[in-house]
């Protein structure tokens, strides 16, 4: 869709799609609370997230040619009004978030019944919808302060969702508290950065910010703003030294929440980081001072090795997957630090592929927890044989986590290695392969426990309920599908990477 | 010779000094205090410092409240000679205050639940209980690396 065509006042239903996908789940949350019936909470939540998914798919198709859609909230034109701006980069992330949300909900139906007290179910789905809204909003919006508002909507509801695990293990409460403290510090750093940007430029619209920063050049205020924004968002992304909240939050949250968080929360934060680095501050600003090479490469390498190494020695499979997530975030940062189109598309593709892979793995663990009661390896002995379909889905997604050819994980690592060779960084390329070997070790430990140990004779485990199996297999098949058909993921990631690398020019009106 | 201390600079930037002092006080309290409620108080001070930063940057020297005079017919006639303060940062901070209240109340609610589950709100005691829980897990399931604390 050409830019000129979209700059009119929204008239038809189709014109309202960018805001509708955020507004529908936003309204679903209070509706669920006001109706207050447990039996209606789930259908409303599912309908809202399915609607958001359909909308984000339509938007993705519209912007795949490299154009963008600009929506003016309330008819107020930017830069004064709030603008929603959909281009290939955020349409891809929106599709991931709403897709995962839609797939997680059927799974959550059974899982929540087993793990959360009945009286909390209605509020759980309301909270889930708020979290969903916040993530979609912070990705869809083109207004810097709006990002903060949606970031806090999603974060606050995430703390509540993580704390719901308290029924199972009281450590969920302290995990949620730690996350609250660190998340709030991160978000507050982010608005300090925005305050400085506003002081320097007098605007909060991202496209307008980009123009003015490009005109004015850099000064100390803008540089300080950049530092605050990167550190603040880095806390949300769980960049290696700022990752302390992540393992506990993922381990002690209810299974359905772990699935959703692992696949979406850090990914939305990475998108915001990308958007600010490349679109608001332009790439030459970010890189001419060498900050990214100095900061990002060592940290991402540390994350890839240290976090994978720690993952190898875990006794709790959820904690192992959490540390593996920190390692995978390292790959995504490495892609950003390469600063070429291939590296950026590797980041975006890995964002989607890893989201799908990790969600499938957490789903498998959650299904086994129905019978084992915990996620410790010793309690999962031989469950792969007792639950063949769940086990098979975990094998498929586990292979994708390693990056075996023919799976989604291979594609993103392949593109990342290509990007490293483009820069002539063959040492980094070797590091990527070596750290994948660490992934082989911890994924193998999982296979060993699931298949090669004798099942507990007293175990009552049987195949997971259909409502859990279907979402799990949808994602497991997606892991394999995206390993062969890269048209959708890699194709849109390349368009998005080109748009981001065009810097502020990519945001021009 | 240049003055050793530029008083005009220091006094002219007094709002920034206040912001920095408050921000650092808040962050220090969050890090240094073991009591969970005191951590939330520190977090609050930290957030309020940012509100102050936003509000103070909206002030324009000699500026008055940004209310346009409206005559009886409802016709707005702004007087170009009057300087108005910038209302936008104030409006933004209204949103941030709401977020701050939500964070504080959620944090305190979590502390109530933590108190029920652990019977303490001192970080050291909680860490001790959790270390024991981890040690028990390790005895049962084998040692783990990277556990809590």
C-alpha cells in the first residue's frame, strides 16, 4: 500500500484495523471481569485473541511490499496526535504475538484448570488479555511515550500472571516481586531516556523524532537518552548481565504463562530496542561511536556460552529452558551487532523461530507436569514413552532449538553465520557453531530423560488432553514448516531489515 | 581567570540536581534495603524523581498556566504577548503517576502474599528459606547450577 493512499482520515472498517487489534483485547479484559462468569471468560479471551491474529495477518500481507500503514488515533494527525505505524518489522512481531496468544489459549484452558485455583480463573484470563494488549500495543504504536504506557500495561499484568504460580510453589511470589522491581527500574530508565529526547527535540512521535535527530545531529542529551533507553529496554529484553529476573519468573510461573512469556514478552522488547536503535536514532549514530560493537558483542557471546553452560547443569527442565532463552537472546543481539541486512534479518527471523520453538517446548513440559507434578528431570523419567505424541512434539522442537537442518532453528542460525561471514568475522561464526554444540548437550539431556530412562512404575501418566496436544503440534509443525518454507519468515524479515537499516529515511512521511 | 565554581550554572540547573539526587537516593534504597516494603518506597522515590524531571522541563521562564482566555461567545483569542508553560510533559506525567500507583499497589499486594507464605518480609530471611528449599530440591533431584542466590 502506497504511503500517500494511507494518509487520509480513516473511513472504512479496514482503515481501523491497526488500532482494532489493540482495542479488541483491551476491551475483552473488563468485559470478562464484569460478566464475571468462569464459563464465559475463556471463550471471550479466545475470540479476542483470534480476532487480533486475523487482523495482524491482514496487516502483514498489506505491508509485505515494504510500505507502511499510518493510523491516526482519534483522527488527530501526528506529530501531535498518537500514530500507529505498521510496517514489515512490527507486522511480523504482531503476527507472532497474536499467533502465539491464540495458540496458547486452548492450551491454557486445561493447564490453568490444573494449576490455578478455580476462583482466580476469570481474573487470570482478564490479566492475560491485558498482557496481550500491552505487548501488541507497544509493538504497533509509533509514539514513543505510548510505548511506555503499553510496556507498563503488559509488565504489570505479567507480574500478576507470574505470581499465579504461587499455588504450586511459593517462590513464584518472590520471582514476581523481583521481576516487578527490575521491570519498573527498566521502564523508568526508559522514560528518563524519553524525557531527554523530548528536551532535545520537543516531540515524541517516532518518525518526527527521527527527522529532528537527523537534522540536529547528536549532542550529549541525545546520547544520554540513547544510553538510558538501551539499558531500560535491555532489562526487559534480559540482555546478559540484566537477565537476573528471567530464570525464576519462567520457572515458577504457571505453564501457560511460561509459554506465553517465553515466546512473546522478550521478543516485543527486542522489537522496541530495534525500532529505537535503527529508526529513531539512525544506524550511523548508533554505530559511528562503536558503542554497539564494544557492548553488544561481548555480552551476546557471554550469553551464548555462559547461559548455555549453566543450562546444561540444571535439574529443572523449565529452568533449563529459561537459561537457554537467555542464550538465544544472545544470538539475536549478535545479529543486531553485525549491522548488515543479513544480520538484522537473522535477528528478526530468530525472534519468530525461537518464539515458536520455545513455546512448543514449554507446552510439552507443562503437559508432562499435569502428571509428574513438577518439572524436575527425575520426575519426568520415561514420560516420552508414556506420552508419545507430547514427547514427539518436544523432540521436533528440541531439534529446532539446537538448529538441526530441516528445522526453523537451522534457518536463523544459518542466516546469522552468513551475516558473520559477510563481515569477515569467522571467529564469531565458529562461536555460533560451538555454542550450538552446548545446546546439543542440554537438549540431549532432555531426550535422555524422556526416552532412555525407565518410567516410574507408579506413574499414572497418559497422553495429554487434546486441547493441549493440538496447540503443541501446531507449533511443533510450525518449527519444521519454517525450516523448509522460509518465504514467510525470512522473506518478511528481509523486507523489515531493509526498512530498519534505511534508518530515519525508512520512517519518512 | 575563570571562576572555580560556576554558581550561575549550578543554580540555573537546580531542578536537574534535585532530580539526580532523588533518583540516586531512590535507586540506592532499592538496592541497599533488605525490607521489601522499603524497597517499594525506594522505587517510589525513584519514579517521583522522574515525574519532577518531566514537570520541571515543561516550565518556561515567565510562563503562565496554559489556559486560553475564552470570551462570553466562546470565541478563543490567544494573546501573543503572554508566554505559556508547556502542558504536554504535565499530561504525560499524569499517565506515569497512574502507572506508579499501580506498580506500588501491586508491589504491596505481592508483599502481603509473600508475608503469608514466608512469614517475613526481610530479604535475608526469604533468601535463607529459599536456599533451604533449593538445598532440599538438590538433595532429591541432584545438584543444580545457577539456582536462586
